[in-house]
C-alpha cells in the first residue's frame, strides 16, 4: 500500500430481482438442493487436505531429521518442495477456510484458517485484504489492495505511470517471488497498522494492541520452527538454512502471484472507477464478471492443486462455496451469463493466461 488514506467507499448499482445474478443464484441453489449436496467441503476435501499438508510437512520433517545433510542438492530440493507445499496449503486449505467455505462449522474454518501462520502469514490481515477489500471492490483502484503493489508495479490504468514501468513485464516476476517473503517479515505488521488507521481492523473485533501482540506471537512461533530448528538439526550451515528459507518463499511467492494475477490483471478486465458521487455503473455481480477471468478450466491436476482458483469467476460470485464444486457449477454460470449477455472471460490454458498477463503488464507499462 503506497499510502494510508481514509477509504472512500463506493456504492454499487442495486440488483433488480430478476437480473443475471438473481437468476444464477437461484439456479446454483437448485443444483445443490436437487443433488442433495452440501456447498461446503466433502470427504474428498478432507483427504485432499491430508495430501496437501503432507507436501509441506514431510519435506520439513526430512529436513529437520538431517536427511539433506550430506547433499546440498537434496537439502535445497527439500526447501523447494516445501515452497510447493506452501502453494497448495494457501490455495486449497487456508483460502477456503478463511472464506468459511471449507466446512459448515465456523469454528473449524477459524482454526484451519490459522494454518497460514505455519507458512508465514497472518489470517486477520489476509481476510481484510482479500475478503473485505479485494472481493468487494475487485480492480477498483484505491480500494482493491491486491492491485496496489506500490510504486514498482502498475496494475491499473488509473495508477500513475513511471518511466521504468515500461520494463515491468520483465522484472515483475522477480518481485512476485517476494510475495510470501514479505508476509513472513514486514507486511503483516505494516498492514495491522494501516488497517487500524483505515478503521477496518475492528471488523475482526481486534484493537491495534491485540493485533500487534497476535502477529508478534505468531511470527515467533513461525521462525522458531522454520529457521531455529533447521539450524539446530538439519546438519547444514546457518547461511544455507537462510538461503533455503528464501528459496522456499521465492517458489511460493512466484507461484501464488502468478495464480492470482491471472484472474484480474488481464486484457479483458475493465478496471472501472466510480462517478463523482462514488457510485458504480454496474451492480456487484456484473462488476465481478467484468473484472475476473478463468484459466485452464479443463486442467484437472492444476485445478486440484490450486484449490479451483482457475475458476475465479465462480469463486468471486460464490466465495462461500467450497472449491471442490466450482467445476460442476461452471457450466451453470457460463450458460446464465450467455443468456443475459454478460461476459464470461476465460483463457484456455495456464500458459495462454501467463502470456496474456505478460502482455497486459507490458501495455500498462507503456500506456
């Protein structure tokens, strides 16, 4: 966040009761009712959670057990595997839990959402940035902090362009790799301060002091197991542990940034702004359709690993539905959008989406 100013909220146009989203929601509700399916996670989600956590926990256990002590190749390979496991945890478990879509139990969602602590983040600031600001005000400059990456990156045509932005399509990937490293170091502390000043920290029923104490405690726990224990037991020099830690976060940060940026910083997305009275032209659901894109919808392996976030359209319209159902309801969303003449943006493959995102970065850097 470049600067902290009081949020100037906007108001979306009202739904009319017979439009696109009302019809779509009715059809989605009927789908779950007819098939007698819960909107939350099912048995496959539980087994998947075990598999995903294992991708992070098993390499860590091997690392602390000293299995990489005899070979730096194995040593750094374990850190890379942990970085991949971080991506799975972030996309498949933490993400759904903090949207209250993993389970019908709010308590279980709350405690599973705290798994973010073990990959270096803080669930409170994540929910405020992601659930409150990003999901409500998608691609609106000044409100969606997901497109506010500071001075080095220009993610919206409404942001100030600097001369060096013409090269952002080249250097952005290095900055993307620092995403979770920032979480683990300074970002959570800065966001606690900023969200207190923006008067939205109270949405989590926390005072500034309480939040700072929480995030400090969580960071102590995180660094104790991610750095101190490996330094004591991994059988490698401390500087190798630090470098392995950075490599893990770079892998996770680059992957997570790519996954989320492919959904919104794309050529099709509109980046609308409110009028002089802070009102938006469209209602919230249409706004989401105009600023969200799917990618690789038929790639089952990718969809499994990244928690269905290749179906971002479905996720943004129905964040309270567990991702295991996105592929099943995608056809309903697409057909309803076609019926009402609403855009449904989609890239056929992950690499096609990467190419389009790169083109968009280049365009934003030179426009």
